């Protein structure tokens, strides 16, 4: 699975998605408004782009859902699910969205119930309880064939105290799966760390709960079945101005052109010459080039790039680390993996193919 942000449509139109490799697309983002209606985050022609995406996906026998919310789009979730009246209004608007675009499901990306998340988000101790009631209502209003999913942290939804809930089994009755967003653990920093740790093999991580391994344990220990869990994988990393020599110190390079917030897509690491595909036949690796040196952080199970001359360090994922995470998902019995986002991979789909190898799917 992979997210498709509407704002990449000019550089990466939906026609470029290879649906022989991808089964589900999450179209991002529909944003709840103060009156509980939905608007679009990104391109003004998002509805037209979405309709093109759905037509292409359905033509290949694959499926599309719209992701509602996002980091900057979660401001009004709390009041939207707070009362019976607001839940009904909000649910009807979601149903209208579903029907208007011939969707296959809805993804709720509330970042985060009972926690602040981005500045300006409404927060209430009853958020998680109210979310469950909203999902129950939505389940009764959508056709039985529609899936309902949620994007969440590596820890379960927060309870009224703001701490992760110890029991979320009731959510499993209304959600088809939960995406554990195992990325953005560390951003831009002079002491950079892993963006998306596989593990805390050294037992000294500042955020030990933020890894693929920990996410699976935390959600299953809280009563969520592994078959309804999906591991989030990043197709991007972070560039940091840093003199660090590795990731055990704990963000974006001035020489590399990064996106806002220090992010850089895997395809841009290749395009800008920091990574080069291996020339050995059959080798899926991407090697450091352009004056960068590749290192491997055994503690987190992720690679990094360093340029001493530029004073830059990049925390990122490559085919080796992506395959390892997909292998973890397979061995733990998860439903699958989901990339954020589809346009971050190279044209040859090196990251997606690595995930498919880890999942032992055919064709790679």
C-alpha cells in the first residue's frame, strides 16, 4: 500500500503508479472543517485527480481510499466526534465523500486523539472514546464492502490521561486495520537519529517505543490482532547540518535540496547524486556517491549518509532497511506495509520491490 498526496500530481500524476506492485492507495488528504464538512489539503483540482486515480486503480483491479486528516488537518477532529449530533453530521459528510468518488474505503488519520499534535488542534480527554463511537457509527453507514482504517502512532490511541491505552480491542471490531506510522522519530537536528527505526537493538534509544519492533509489541499487547496491523514505511529521510559521525547522537543538508522541514525523498537522494544504484547485475543496493559515505546504524537497523566536507548527515531508508522491516511485518503476521508516500520511490520502484521481497510476494 502507499499514500498518494494530491499535491504531487503535477510532478507525479496517478498514471505513473504501477498497480502491478501496489494493492491499495490512500489519497491524502481530506481535511475536516469547523462545520464538520470536508475540504482538500493541497491541489485545488484534488477531486478530479482523485477520480482519475480511482478509475486507473479500478481498471487494474486495485483499490483506493481517502485519508481524512493528516498532521495539519486534524484541528477539528475532536469537536467533530464529540457529540451525537456532530458525529452524525461528520459521518454524513464522510459518506458523501465515499459515494461521490466511488471509493473502496475511508482512512481516519487523526494526529492525535487526546494529544495536542500540531498547534491549534482541539483536544479533549474523551477523544479516544468519542473516536470509537464515531467509527461505530461510520461502520453502520458505509456498505459492508467498504474498509475503514486508521493511521496511528507506534503506541496505541491515548486514553483520558494522555497515555497510551492498555486495551484497544474494541477498535478491532470496527477497523479493518491500523497503520502504525513508524517514521518521523527524528527530524532535522544537529544530533540526528533514525527517521524510522526497525528496532532498539542497543537498548539505549531516547524513544524506545518508536520502532517497528516496539510498535507491533505495543499494539498487540493492547489487544489489537496482528492481522489487522500495517507497518508504515517512509520513502523519505531527513537531511541535517551536523558534524555527527553516526545516528547514535541524535534532521537537512545545505548542499542537497530538501523539502520543507528537512525532508528529502529517496528519489531525490538519487537524482541529486548522493546515492547511486549498484552496477552489479541483480544487486538491488543503492551505494553512496557524490562525496557521501554510507554508514549503517546497527542499533536502529537503518542506513545513513555523511559528507564531512558538507557537514551534512542524512537519516533515511534504502532497499536493505525496507526489506528488513517488511520481513518483520511478515514474520509477525501483519497485514502488510504502507509507504508514505508513493512518489518518493525511484522510477524502478526499488523501495516497493524491497518491501515485496520482505513480504515474499511474487514478481520480484
